[in-house]
C-alpha cells in the first residue's frame, strides 16, 4: 500500500483555534464525545460494529472511549497522518483481513468518521460562540476529516486491488501448476520426454520423463552432452552423432531412431525429433527436441512381422498340401477306382449279387473321395486368384445361364439393372452357377424353380452380420429362390465344407458348393449370408465393396 | 501286347511310366477295336528308340503322359515336331494333370489334352476318342 495518493492533503491544520478546541474536548467533554458517538452508532446500525466487533454495550463503550482518546491525542498534536496510520492498521487488523467483508468495511470506516465529525461538532458551541473562531475551527475540522476519509478510501482501494491481484496471481499459479501436472502426466503416459541443449554452454535440460526413460530419477543430476552420448548404444552411437553434426549444417526438423542402454540396465529403442535454433547471428545456438520410448511398439512391430512371415509360410505349405492332395493322393485313389472298376468287369460273371454290390460300393466310395479331393483343391485355390476386373453382372449371368444349358421351362431366372463390379470373372461365374444349380437341385416338388437376383443397398446390420469393415461402402446382391428352404438354425452350417442338410441319397454332390461361394465372396473382401424357412425359399445376401 | 517286331496292325505309341495305366489302356483298346495295337513304353528314350529303329511304318498316333522320368512329355513333343518323319504324326497328351501351366504348354504346341479317367467305362470311351485322332494312312 502506498500513501503517496494523499500526501497533498497534508496541509497545516495547526490552527490554534482547532487545537484549542480539541484540547477542550480532551479535558472537559470526553465523556460527552463518547456518548454522542455511541448514540449515533445505535442510530445508524453500522454492520461491522453490529456484527463483529462488540456485542455487549459496555464493550462498545470502552472501545469507543479508547479510540476517541487516541483520536483526540493525535489531533491535539496535529499528527493526522499518525492517526490515519494507526487507525488503518487497526482496521486492517480487525476488518479488512476478514474475507468478504470489504463492502461492509468501507461503509463502516466512512460512517464512523462521519459520526465522529458530528459528535465533535456538537460540542463546538460549548467551546466558543465567536463566529470567526467557529468558522476557523469548522474549516480545520472539514479539512481534517476530508484528509482522513481520502486516506481511508485510498487505503481501502489499494487493499482491495492488492487482494484481487493476489487472488489473480494465486489462480494463475494454480492454473500453471495444473497445466504442468497435465503435461507431466501426458509425457509419462506416452513415455515422451523433451530436451533442450544449449550448445555453447553445454547445458542439457531433460524433462522428468526423459530422465525416467534413461532410467534415472527426475532431475537427479546435471547433464552434459558427453553424459548423453554415454547412454547411446555403441552400435548406434556414430550414426546418432553424425546425424547431429549434419543437423547443425542443415537446420530443420530431423527424425531418427536409436537405441540406448539406460541407467537401469534396460536396452530401449527411442524415437526422436529435434530442431536447431539459431541465435541473432544465425549461428546454431540450441537444439530442442522430443524423445519417445518406442521399445514396446518396435517389439510389437517385429513380432507382427514375424507372425506375418509365419502366416505366409503356413499359407504356402497349405497350398503345397493342396497340390500334394491333387497329385500324389489322387493318383493311387484313381488306381483304386479304375482297377476296381476293371476288376468288376473282368469277373462280372463269377460274382454273386452280394459281392457285386460290395465291389460297386468300393468303387463309388473311391470316386466320391476323388471328387472331394478335387473340391478341397478348388476351395484352397480360390484365395490365391487375385485377378480382378470391372464386369457387369447382368452380362456375366447371361454367360452363366448359357453354360448351365437349361432345358426350356426348367427354371425361371429374373435379373436386371445389376451393377458393374470389380470382380474375378471366373469366380463370380462359379458363384452364380453354384447358387443356381443349388436352387434347381433343391426345388419344391411340382414347382418350377423361380430365381430373382437384384441389387440392394445393404443395411448397417447386414454389414455387421458378416463382420465387414463398416467404414467401406458395400453393395448387396440379393439372390432368392422359391425352393424347399431350410431351418434358420442351419444358416451358418450350410456354408461349411462337406456339410449336407439332406442325406446322401436324396441329392447329389459333396456339399462343397456353398463353401466355394463363401470363399469366392471373401476373396472379393465381401461377405455372404443366407436366410430361409422350410418351404418358403432361400435368400442369399452377397455383400461386396461398391466401386 | 506283342513286341514291335511281331506287329502287323496299325500301331499307337504310348509313353507312360505307370505300368497299370499302360495295361489298362491296352485292355480298353483291345475291347474297343482289336485291330489296333498299343506299343507302350516307359520313357522318352524307349520312345525314340522305337521310332528310330522300327522297320515298319510310323505309328498313327503318339499318346504322351506329361510327368515322365528323364525328358518330360512337353520335351518329347518339341523334339518330335523338329523331326521330319515324326512331325506329321498326331500327338495327344494323356495325363492326370489339370494344371493351367500344363494346359497352356499343350495349347502352345497345338496338342489336345485328355485327363486320365477314374473309371474303366470312361476309359473305353477315351480309347475310342484316341482312335479318332489316328492318322489314316
């Protein structure tokens, strides 16, 4: 708090008349002065006096008397400033420090001063009735109380301002602390530290987290460039130093990976970014940078790479296995069937009915096995064919129908306005051929198979149902027939390899057709699912990425 | 089966290292048309030995398996096509393979490819088809 603001009011009020009057009050009317004040206090009901200072009347009386004695004492010697200082320190001690009381405080201070002035003036006629003297005393009194009020107001304002400023500082400090705390947490979470190297003074600053990355207690030592270099893995040291050297020659941001041997004995992989800052002369002065512990990420990357290699190897051996199936396994099997067949012809006349039936079972079983091996082979080869081209589905279906070579009236197949898609022609032909032959095979008795194929926009649920990435736009080909259908519980099972819902006797086939369909759609990064009810036909929904 | 020296009827040359296949095709041919004779050999060396040392007219058809010990079927085709005498003899590939690579190789040499069947009744049909390739001399 400064008192420069009211220095100019420190005019002389040492008029003999005023001093005489004060002395008169001091000596002869002290009690009356106190009583006057108390009377006014109760009239005005000043908040502070009422609520805080004194609740018992006797105490207020004693308090008022003490203050009045003081007041008169200072005025008698003309030391207004002395009084102001003393009263301010008392107010401050008793009032201003109470948080939230400031508005009350100012009202109180000014109110009390006014009351004091009135109580004093009321005694004036007892001292003199001389007009000139009265006027002089009044003028001096006005000046004294004006000075006091100005000083009080100024002091109060200063205190208020200081208080607010302190509050502001405190809040800012809190904010800063919070920000710092968040920053530290963020660094710790990301295992990310920052650093700042002053080249000339070799002053190296590391954030707390960077110390931790290097296996040290935060800010536990004063760092130098040499100390930093000592942590770098010997295999990466020369390269990292060379990078730094280059960076000084070609300022700008640089990125790099390097290994360290941390103080806690762990080897870590760090990812850094840094930038050279120049001084006014354009000479590199500092390098600032961030550094992240990416050991975990790198390890994951490596293990992911190894897994991918393993997967590729296992895919390769799967293909080899399929190839072996196709040749080496099929060859002896072919011999069993063809030689069995030959045998049955050669000894046809010598066989009785039972042995002929047994022999026929052997050859038909081996032939079925033959077809299954072929099927496994064709399924396994689907995913290796990535030959895609833009193709209109309507034209493709025209070709499929030609291949199937339907007899007139054997089936009714409707489609139009089908889209163009990026597909493998041969595979999509097979897809529709399998679906159509299925529909014809599983037709209802006494009905003509009726097939509708149309394009739809897939619903989000449909995309989800086949487990596709919902950020990609798909188109849906809806294929439905009026066949025998199936129980909805089998809607997954029908796509399984060699799964047959109907006994071997009723319908031909190994049960691979829909497996092939599913693999084909999956090879196109799409999905297929079926909905059906017994006797109500079957719907297939084929979702493939739209163009 | 007769030895090359004894034959008198039209001859088909069949190169296959599989003895059962050799036997089966001979049987099937015998059933389809006994006038024809199948000279069945194990590999390329035996095939060329027969072609170069036979004193009788060349075969009316050469049937080749693709996977053979030593020179493979495609190798035999190339060599036959370079030879003046044998260049005009029809060739059919008779194999278990259905691989696109083998199909392409046969197409390049304009040679038909027939897959070995898994039943004897189909094999007799195949024998009939093979005879239809025979060069009428």
